[in-house]
C-alpha cells in the first residue's frame, strides 16, 4: 500500500511493527520520505502531541487533509491499527489489540490528546479509561461506543462465522462498483475534490482485494459489536465519571451512526464541547477539513493553556 501524497514525508514504521505517520519521526527509508526530527526546536516543543485514530476499514491516510496543518504547531501521530493499512496483525484484529497499539504509541508521546473517528473514537475512549495517565484530552469525530439502535439485525448477522467475509469478498467480482459502497459515508461524495475521489477509488479496490484487510475488517467489526453489546452500559457509566476534556465533532448528515450515539455521549458528558458540521457525513475530516482543523486546534490550545473548564 502506497502513502497518501500529503503524508509521505511523515511515514514511519516503528520497531514494534506499528505503521505511523509521525511529524517528529524518522522516515521509513531515506528513499521513501523525509521528516523532521524531534528536538527542542521542533514546532511541537512544549505542546501536547496529538494522536489520530482511524475507523473501521480505514487507515491513517484518512487524516491526509488535516494532518499537515495540525503538524505545524505540534507533534502529530496517525497510526494504522493492527490489521489495517500497513500494520500487520497475527490472528484476529480486536479492540484489545487496537487499545494495545494506541498505548504503545502513547508511551512514546505521552501524555497526549487522542482524536478518533468512528470505531477509532471507541478505541480512544477505551484507552483513556484504562490508561488515564497517558491521555490529556479526547476528541470524537462521529464515533464512540455505538447506541443500542446501531445494533440492527442486519449488522448482527455479520457476527455469524463466514457471513461478513463472504459479503466483503463479493465486491471482488465487481471492483468497479466498490467505489459506490463509500457513498453512505459522505454527505455528498460526488462533490469532493477530484484528487480525493481518485484516491478513494484506488484505495477501496486495494482493500477489497486484500485477504489481510478482509480478516481485519470482519474480526474488528465482531469485536466492536460484542464489546458494545456486552459492556456499553458499564463503559458509558465509567466514561461519565471522567474529567478529561472532551470534544465531539459530528457530521450533520451522518448516515452510518444513528443520532442517539451522539445523544448518549452528550448525556454522559454534558460538559463537553459539541460541534455539529453542516454538509458533512461520517467522515467530517475529509469533507470539511477546515472546520475540523479549527475545532481541534482551538480545543487543544485550550488544554495546552490550562483554560478554566478544561
């Protein structure tokens, strides 16, 4: 899998096998990329780092439109979760493995602020609950633990052995139509820049043709749904007791997560900062990167400065 053009200078394969884009790291190889070293003169010196966590079936390249701007003022790290993108995974890809990978990254950046999209927000949420000493703030982009209404019968069918895998591999017979499967994730996929649409069209075919991506997608999805069904109430209760600064960024036209997922988060943490973005769907950082950059920058700067209420 190649690198998104905007992120290639930051590519870093860590010794533990976790692939990242790291604005203060060393490149994968001198021939592939070059990135600034982390020292006292780097833009992030003295500021909290930001760790970006992608969602299900995605990879770190999802942040290509916001990473470079955010990295101008602080260290930013975007990782491929185990089994996705360029990070390998032995055996099933699970929420436990995702939390372990995030923790491993945090041990080289901590304390840090976590920002996650979709399932990545839930993984960040779990990481913060289990390792509160490593996290200073959370930002959820259309994500977090799903509500009960998200657990539809159609989704629950994917828990059956082989069902999800067959549905995933069925796209291989019609790769030209795979791009259309992205439509529900956006408010208006057709209105996105041609460069974005070309990138997405190429990347979705790479995913459906990959056996490792199929395994990671299906096993992560099952792990996510089992966790949500079995422990959602307890996790939300624990989450409501946290005092970590929280930012919710939500696409107003999200067709993937039902509105009550956001409502449950607002009820658990009424003190959070809440931003609803018009004209954006499940991936607001791709459809309206400027709004997301502004919201994240303002949120993080308030945490950096120790603003009251944060």
